[in-house]
């Protein structure tokens, strides 16, 4: 009876270990997909989005934005961003995979060469932090939620943050 109990326990432990290994493999594959996406993005290859982003993909930036961008809208927005910051780069500092999500903490750099949101080209270098959480399903990125440090970027472009004047 003891041998039977130990054998059953061993089977359950093996099944649990296989489940863990399978999840770890998916997480590693998801990290590779996201890394590849950003490697190509940094080269200006936005066609990679058509390969790695699901057709029903949505990008929320900032993450609580009620109007997400579709894959096509993001491609167009990134084209404009590359015109404005031709040397745009997102350097991945930390990359984590948990379940079907990949979390990136990165540093965005670039040089302001054309008008951006009403700000004429300054030639200023920008550098700011960015956190992106991407969800993947069947080897495709289905959603991204981004928290860029827009305040730091806008200040580097010469914008000033001033409190509202209080009426007396």
C-alpha cells in the first residue's frame, strides 16, 4: 500500500512539474517575441507589428486611456514619432514574463527633429522611463498598456509646469 501511495504522489508531482515547465517555456517564448518586436522597432521596422501583433490588438497609452489604438493606428502614430525623433530607441532595462503577460521597463531616447504636439523642433535630446505591460495569446501580442513618463519628456522639450493662478 505504501508503494502505491508513493507512486501516486510521484505521478502528481511529475504532472505538476510538467505543467510548470510548460508555463515556463511559454513565458520564455513570449519574452523572445517582445524582445524581437522592440529590436525591430528600434531599427524603424514597423512592418514587424503586422507579424507580431494580433489583428485585434489594442494599445492603451496611458494604460487607463478609454480610447485604445488599433494595430494600424499605432503603426501610423509610430511613423509620425520616427519622423519627429529619427533616432528613437527604447532600451529594455528589465523584462519579466508572468503568465500570458510580459512587463518591460525601458528607457526611451531620441532627438527632437520635427514639430511634436505643437512644439517646434528643438534639437533637444530626450530620455525618459517607460513601463509597458503586453499580453500575448498564441504567439501574438494582443494588448499593450503603456505608462510613459510624458512629463519628463515634455520638460526636456522645453515645456514648463506651472501651477494655475488662483483668483482672489
